C-alpha cells in the first residue's frame, strides 16, 4: 500500500503543468475562443486590489477578447454583404467567399499571417463590387487588423496604408 507522500509525488508527476503559489496565482495556456485557437493569460493578485487581464493572441498580436470579437463581427458583415450582393454572379460570389475565408484564416490564426496569402486574398476581395469593397475596407479599418498587418511585415503595412487612403466611392 502506498503512503500519502508517495501518492503526492505521483500527482506531481501526472500534473506538472499546474503551478500554485499562495500569494499569487497565474494561469496561462491554449484555449479555443469563439471557435478559434488562441493563447489566454489570466493573472490575479493575492490582495484585495485584484485585477484580471485577459489577452488572446491572434495574427501574432496580443489583444483583448472584445477587440477580437469586433474583428470577427466585421468579417461576418463582409460575409453578409457577399451573400446579399445582387450584382455578383454565382461563381464570383463563390470566389469572394473563398477570398474572405482565406483572409479570416490568416487574421485569426495565433501565429503571424503569411503576408503573401493574406494580401492576395485581400486585394481580390476589394475588386468584386462597390458594396463589397466598402465592407472589406471597414474590415481593414479595424485597429486589430492594422496591428496584425503590421506584425506581418513591411509589404502588409504598405498594403494597409494604401487601402486606408481609399474610401468607399473612390476608385481603387
């Protein structure tokens, strides 16, 4: 029969990922948030003036869950525009959906996006119709998207600056 000390040692070997300190508790790990992979860090202090700081890593950028939700809502708005746009032929609508899915996949990964894949899909998305261009520009105007593009490198930054100079109704 095992002694109590032996069972405690076994527990430590089974659960080496837990670290508990009486004065401070810190939890960091991989989670799925709103259907997307991300990293969450939560820290709470041991005194009365506790604070909680939650961050999600998307596109290689740490952000708040609220900013991430705002970006996802903009992506859904672009998707709705694609579905409602009467000017788009069925094959064009399918291409626009594919480009949006590519943009979403690149923006919502926990790693930095591949700038070539992201920019190709984003440029393509801007060419289908004026209404879709306006919706896509709203997406690229999000601060989180700008930060993700900045993390992707100079080519992505230049693209972001170029599209921000254009507003709905102007020729791109």
